[in-house]
């Protein structure tokens, strides 16, 4: 949309998305880059961010669900798209006909995708996922020979084309964690076996955002970057966004809905967990947990309003929360409140909210709800 809405909105800087993609490509200059746009591009808007990432040199897009991948195709986005979170009975044929690469972690999935490929009359592009130690999706090493053998047979009959072999780190955001080296060793062994059995993948990949930033040995042919594409540090231990050469793309803003003077001893919001010490001015911010503002940040969430960072006073409610401005604050209804942004202008960041809510920055940006309009800049 082009005009700024009044209540609460997320401003998305697509120039920042492009700059982040270029910075990440520079970190892995010999690998292709997949921009992960699952979960509506981590809350930033999948279609605009996908286009921005492709403009900046990303060669793949990644989604969790097939529905997300098909929505990109419906929006006219071409190029390579991969999706990896499948359940039995999923839209395999639709994905095949839309030229989407699909992930296969077990025999049930290979059986379903080959059946769909025969029905579609064209081979499916599949990527075999290895569980090298994360313990979520992916094929265990003990079952790898069966899956590789069946995939090679399906490829020989023309039902599938194995375009990739891949895995995912458990602890890449914890530099030096012993599981990192163990997973890389396991991945190399599973790659070697698959290639010995005749598979010739286009891409081999295991690196996520933190591995792209810190583990050059993990880059292989492709790196998959999610949160870092949107300029948020994937882990405080790795450094701030600025220290990593990234710029946050989302700024969450609201208009102050009301200010009023209240006496000392006045309770604020549900449960009166906050009570004013002195006569003071309260400001009402018209955003709440229905918009994605974490209730766990009650009494702690930071907001830039009236030129200063204030804290949420009392509980975050479904649609609103309050900040205590102190006595005599020159803030009026309609003034701007910045919940988080890049931090370049003194505003809090998504990481600040993550610490206030005792969670991770991934959750802060992805939870911003659908009733919060996205306003795109520098498209």
C-alpha cells in the first residue's frame, strides 16, 4: 500500500532487504544464495521481499509449506523455489506442475511424489534431506541407503530428478558447539554415499543464516538465509545486526491514541500490576497481542515516544498497551510511537523486544499479525 495507515503499521524497507542479500552473498561468494521467505517472509511480506531478494542476486527462494511456494508462483514469481514441510496427501502434483523443488525425507514422501509425477506426466524435482543430528525432519543415516537407492531408481525411470541433497544445523547459532563439526562430518559422509550411488545433485546445502555468517566450510553449493535477509541478527552471540553488516528492514510504528494526566496511586491496565508513583502522563498505544505484541513483554517492552525510550506500563492487552511518560511530557494524540526498528535513530530493536519477552528476535518479527498493514519503501 502507498499511504501510511494511522493505528499501527509495519514499514518494510526493501532497499534493506536488497542490501542484506548482497552482504550475505559476499560472505559466501562461491555459493548460490536461497532467500527463505517462509512465514510471509518472517512477517515482512513474502511477495515483495522475494522480488527484492531476487533483484539483489538470490538465485533460489525457500518456503516451508507447499502452499507458500504455490502462492509465490500465483503471484508471477519465477525462478527456483524449494519447499520442505510436507505431510501425507499434500499437493504434490500441483507443486510438480508449478516447477517447485520438493524435499523428501522418507519413503512415504518418495512414494507420494513419484505417484504424483506419473499423474502429471513429468518428472518431479526432489531434494533428499538428511538428518545429520537436528532430530527433526530428514532421513536418518541408518535409513539413507534405502532412500537413496529408491530415489536413484526413480530417477533412472524418469519419474524424478534429484536436484539437491541437504540438511540443517541444530546449533550453528552457538559458535564452537561440538554438534556443528559432528553434523558436517555426517553430512559429508551421507553426500559421499549418495554420489557413489549415482546421484548428481545440482546443489548440496546445510548452511542457514548463522552458518553463512560464521562457518565458511559449511557453504557447499548453496546457503539458505532467512532471518538475516531481513537484517536481524540470528543470534546475539554472533553480534548485532550492525556488527554483522546487516540492516533491519522492519520498523513497527503506531500513533498515540490518547494521553492523559492521572494521579499518584493510579492502577494501569488489567490486574493493576503497575501503579503510578506520582502524578504522571500516560499514553495509550493502540497495538496489543492480537497484533503480535508479546504479552510476556508487559512492564518491560521498550517504545520510543516523545524523543525517549519508555517502557510498557502494566499488562499488554489484546489491542492496546500503555506507557508512562512521566510528568509534563509533551506528547499528544497522533504523535508517532516506534516500537522497534533498525536502532539507527535511537529506537528499540526487535532484539530489545526479544530480551524483554524472553524469546528470540525471530518470534518478534514473525508474530506481527495480519491486521497490521505493511507499508513498503524503496520498492
